[in-house]
C-alpha cells in the first residue's frame, strides 16, 4: 500500500471518523475505517498536488528536467483567492515560488523594475522559455495591470537562457498555493485575498 503525506488536520478528521464509526453499541457490528483516496492513491501527479496544495508564505519548489514553453498566462479573481494559470507545452516545467524583497531587477539588463504594492511574489519557471525557436514571444502581454483585491500587476522580468520569471505585485504578502493540472499541462498559483 502506498501512503501519501497528508496534512495533520486530515489525519485528525480521519481518526475521529474512525472512532465514531467503531463506537457502536454492544452486539452491533462495528464498521471498518473508511478507505480514503488521499492516503492510498497510485497517481504520482496527485501525490505531488497533495504535497503542494496547502497554503504557505514560504518557498515552494519542484525541479524540472526537460525544456518547456509557456504558451499562455491567464488570471482571474475568485471569492476567496486570486488565480494565475501558466499553460505549458509539452509539460509543466520546474518552478521556484517565493516572496522576494525589492529591488526587483530585469534578468538581462539588471535594471530595477518599478512595481506597485508592498509584496512581490517571484514565480521562476526552469527550464522554460516564453518564446519560439525563432525568437517570437509566445506571451504577447508581458505586463498586466489587474487591480484585483490583492494582485495589482503581474510582469515578466526574465525570458533568458532557459529561465522564465514572473513577478506578482500584491497589496500585501498573503498565503499562496501551487497546483499542477494536466490536459493541458498547467501550473496554478492561487493567492489569498
């Protein structure tokens, strides 16, 4: 049996559910603990999502092996969080997500990038590119002013030598989470409002 790392609160809930199910009257057939998919899954991508699906303000990272191309970046607000989705071909690249201090600089020139807000979430994708082999950008809109509740702007500050980096300028640093999705390959970054 394959066990996944599960958040401690999930373990407590499973224990309480098991205890309630087994606390029947005398003579009553006691139930077995429920089979739960989070702890018995065989799908490696689901395991990776379980490991990264929890909200954090720290570093989230996964190494990448083969070069991927960022083909689309979408954003939209939800009731409780704001979402950024990076679409890749052929697969999700490696990533390194964390809050950074000012000054934020362009990777090629070293020039300081002026950004609104009081927090800056760096999303580094590697090995990755946001251009074709002929050098044409795959993402035309490289700066996007959003003015959501927390996210103010996203800006591409690097597309050079196998590294793509986006900066998310926020009103204040809040917890975020990362998720990987398939068909098509996507990296989702959600930020709490």
